[in-house]
């Protein structure tokens, strides 16, 4: 099927309501159809085509796009001819245009004048001052989880490596896991929910907080796999969220606060300058 054959099929299957409005198409582009004085061009159809699409799919995609395009034009033009509250719509459009323009301008000013990220000092100060609002809703841990086949070699050696979890042991686990592990996840440098880790193990825990307080190493198995969990650090639900976890949220809070303060100050400055420069004219009551 050649480059525009699927468009030929569209023309054979699509019925377009004749238009009484006659306009001239863009001479630099090849029009596919016209309805109500609006033109759809071949290049617009090409732009919506995924790469390497086959002939059958390209025809279906093109037909769907054309029908939607024509329907939208007809609905819009019919609506314009039949609605009675045109002034109200114009007011809403202008109100939206004004709000969008102001928002774009504010965002540009924010990008130019505010720092991209809060300072580390501000982040830590917020964390200290508002720690009572940064409370964990679930238990989190740092550590590692190693899953190996039941018949994997050096089981006792692997056990001692996981129990130790020092630099040399971690290096050994890394090398061992490349050939023998089903999966190996090291999260000693970040906090993860305990529930997320337990989903991967055949382990049922009734009291997670008590479990964490009494277990730093857990070993269990099922019919095919052996599981080693080493818990290096933990925080229980209800405790203050670790700074590393709270940092991004605090950053967003501070940035939003700075943006709101900046916009408020900027609006006041614009108003005060306008009054001072007599850009605003106040009329006295008669």
C-alpha cells in the first residue's frame, strides 16, 4: 500500500456534509477534506501515525482521526449557530485567557527570581521545627534481601555474609548473587516499607513493631527458594519520619510556600507602584 493509500480509503468511506462556507486552502499543504470552511491536511494525518505501523492499522487510525476531526468541527459550528448565551461564553473565555496569561507570567517570574531548591539549612530547620508533623504511617527498614534457590551452593557461608553485612560481606554477596541468586536487593542506603519487603517472603508477622525490635536477621524458605533478610536499621510506625525520607516532601512544602509568598509580595508591589505612579485613577464621590 503506498504512502497515501489509506487516505484514499477514508475518502471512499467518509461522508462529509457539504459546506456553504468557501475558503481557500493553504497552497503550501495538500488538503484532504474541507468542512464548514475548515481544512484537514494530509500532513496532519501523518503526524498521528505511529512509526512502523502496518497498512491495516494505519487505515483504522486515520479513519478514526478524520471522523473525530470532522465531528468536532460540525459540533462546534452547529453549537455556535444555536447557542443563545454567546456573551456569557465570551466572558468565560476572556476570564480563562486572563487567568492563564497571569499564571504564565507568574511562573516565569518565579523561575527567574527564586532558587530551584531550598538550602540544606532550611530543609533541616523545617525538619527540626515540624518533626511532630512528620510521623511515619508504616514501619520502614534499611537492609538487604537475598533470595536463592533451595539447592544453591555455600548456604552456610552465604548465611554468615548476610548476618555480617559488612563491606567485605556485601562484596561477596554481590559476586555470589551474579551466578546464584534469584534476586538480590540492597537497600542499606535508603528506607523501604517493611510491608513491601514482606510481600516477597513467605513470612507472616502479627506485630511488625515487635518483630523489628527483636529481629535483625531473618531466614526462611518455601518449597523452591531460600530467603535471607538483614535489617540494618528500622523506624516504627508513629515515630518521626527519617530525614532522608522526608527531605523531598519538605522541599516541596518550602518551595510552594516561597512561591506563594513571592506572588503575594509581587502583587502588592505592582499595586503600590501603580498607586504611587498614579497609574490608577481614583474618582472622588460626588
